[in-house]
C-alpha cells in the first residue's frame, strides 16, 4: 500500500450504490414464490444464487474496507516507525 | 434445553476447566498492566492499544454469542432456507460500520472518548440528548445482558445433566466473569475472547461434521428430503417474508454497529490499520459461522423431523445427544462443544457488562453526579454498578414479570434510535440538538409501543425500523427548518481530515 491519498468510504458514492445493489441481490424477492427446482449442487437454484450473493457481499465489504479506507494510517505508521527508531 | 444424556460429571470437569482458564487469563491481563485500574481508558478500552488478534477475536466473540448456535439452528429448522438471511444480516454490520467507524476512530483518539455518549455530548452539547441516549443504551445493554444470563443457566444445566442446578450455574459463571473483568477490564475481556472465539469457531465446525456424519448419505439429497417434509422450507419465500428479510438487514445492521460495546471497540483499537484489518476479516465470518449453523439446522429437519416450535428450541441438545452417541471421540467433542457454547455466551455477556459499567462510570457519574471525582473513584463506581445491575438482572431472570415481559425483549429496537444522532452528527454540521432529541424519543416510543403491544412487525417491517425512519425524518426535517441556536464553529473532524478533498 503506497498510496498517500486520504480515502474515506462515506465520500465515495459508488461504494454505496454498489452496496445497495448487492443487498438487493441478497434477498429473494425477484424469484417466483414457491419455486424450488432445478436443483444445482443439491440446492434449489434460488438458494444457491442467494448464497453466492452473500459471499459477494462479504468479498465486497472486505475489499472496500481494505482499499478504500485510509485516513490516518500513513501518519500513524510513520509515527510508529519514528517511535521505533528512537527507542 | 433438553437434558443431555452424555453429560454429567464429565461436563462439570470441562466447565471447571473453562472457568479456571478464564480466571487465569484475567489474572494475567491485570498483572501485565499495573496501570489498568488508574484510568478509565486503561480499564474500559485496554489503554486504546488492542492489537489485531485481540481486536478481531473480541469483535467476533462479542458479536457471535452462544445464541448464534442454540437459537439460530432452531430458526433454520423452522424457516428453512429463508434463514439464509442470517448470513447477510451479520455481514451487513460491517457495511454500516464503514459509514462511521473510519471517522469515529480518528475522533475517538483525538478527544479521548470513552463511551459513545462522549461523542454525543461533544457534538450536540445538549444534556437531554445525552441523557436520553444514555437511557436507551443502558436499557438495550441491560436487556441484552439479561438474555445472556438466562442462556448461561440453560446451557450449563443441560451440559451437566442437572448435576449443577440452573441457579448455581448462573451464579458460578457470573462470579468468574466478574472476577476476571474486575482484574483486567477490557484487556481481560479481549484476551478471554481470543480463547472463547477460537473454541466457538472450532466447535461449530466439529458440530457440523458430527451432524453430517449423523445424516449419513442423506446430505446429497437434503433438499429432496426437506421438500418431502415441507416444501415451503425450500421454496422461494413470499413477498412479506422478503420484506421482513430486508427489515432484518436494516435492524441488525444499524443496531449491532451502534451497540455501545461495538463502538467502544473502535476506540480501543491500537491503530487504523489494526481496526481496518479486523473489520475486513469480520466480513468473512458470517458464512463460516451463521452459514454453518444454518446448515446444521437444515440437517436437523432431516435427522429429527416433526418437532413443534417448543420442541425445535431443543434442537441443538437433541442433535448433540445423537452425535455424542456415535463414538468416544464425538462424546468428548460434544462435551467440549457445549462448554464452547457457555464460553460464547460469557464472552458476549462480559463485553456488555463492561460497556454498561463504563456508561455509569463515565457518563452518569462522571458527567452529571461527580464530574470532579478522580478517575480511580469513577472506575470503582462503575465496577460496583456492574455488580449491582447483575444482581438486579438475576433477580428479574428468576422472577420473570408476567405482564411486562415484552419490555425486557426490547434491545435493538430502542438502541438503534441513537443511530441518526451518532452518525449524521459526524458529517452534517446543521444537525441540531432539539430535532435530534425529539426524533430519538419519538422513534423509541413508536418502536417500544409496537413491540409492547404485540405488533412487532407491520407487513414484515419491524417496529424498530419504522421508529428509525420516523426518527431520521424528524431529525433531518427539524434540523433544516429549525437551525441550530448556536453555530458550532469548531471543526468536527480531526486536523488530518481537513486536508481531505471534498470529492475523489
């Protein structure tokens, strides 16, 4: 991570549009009520899609947290390095 | 919970072992930092110095309680694949954290916040906003704690086959919890959480393996088998259920992120890097925790079909009995697993209790009763308040009120009402104390009345969510119409943030 720019998730609209879309995909409102078949890997197709959507949600939040949040990290890391060097 | 035929003396031995380990960790945590009892931030926030392992596990063990297994498996049993929602509603919490945690971490470090109400009083400088928020938080925490106390008793009694009676079990474990918390504060809570979190993670996986073993060859055809029992459990749910699912995402997401003990973990982090990494890892925990528990519940439908609502509540005990009967290995694993459930409940209860004490210490006593008291004295008041509240809750747990029972169920519904003030207040300068207060009050009253009168949901939407929407509306519209009496010129964010470009 060599980026020096300050990043804060709340300031990036696209993060939240992405999150809302993924959340919408996480609830099975868009399937016909009562549908079970076909089964994929032994699961009803809709449940598999919801399961994949929830993994996408985890992956997305992991990625956003790791890459789009950088307020004081560089400063803190530098302080720590200086503190460590002084000891 | 059902009496486990596999338990008894062996269960007692395991529980005693857990108790001794917890006490040892607490003693070690207190000893390793001699200054723990000198200041509020050392005791309640581990000196704002939690590293990645302790912070991650304390987030994990606090968010996932014994109820995640004992309560969620029966939910899966009763609602089938609709309980897939337990994965997304636990994951979305991290998304809600991203709305405010990055800035709140910086603010917490800059102004030395101990509790969430420190931020509210800093931001709004309004006694009634702070006091109402304190009341809602203490109420939510108190009920959360009550729930954990009842759960400890049930888990221990069934583990020991009644060898240790319910009340002795609860008192025993509470004393252990109070002892290590008294010695080491947040440091003890976080270090014991590492042990409790690992045991919980491993326990869920092993329990699942046992359940799969039990189901034999039926796993591949599990959908078919469930469809034979009740096709509704594997079919696409109806619209009201989907709306309820969305509502759960909002209620749990906003509620769990704003829990005082959750916010305090932001303050306790050693660095932004540590906090960020802990949250990022937490985003992957729901699939391997609530996701696996969902699967256990589904296997339960096939292995032990036909349980009614009350019967299904015993599902984990029933399955554990069957799994313990497989062979000697599974017998011991199940005993350790039930110990893990007790440990998971305690790891949630200790964090809630610590947070409760901190609010009494720092907010009620420290802000309004005796602001000039030395920190050591404030700390002692909080510790004693913790013991008093635990005793009171025990009394309520053993003498449950017949008619007002629903009052004690309210937690998320009330707690979540602090959200608009807490989060909008960070970013929106125009937000004023008066509308914030009325929004919070109105939201809490609506949510409380709906739950109390038995209308927990309307068309699938929870009372807490309806109250929250109203709360946002009043706070926002009010702040636009009635500008803040005094213009607060002080920059809200930390200096580092002022360099930030408005768009990127």
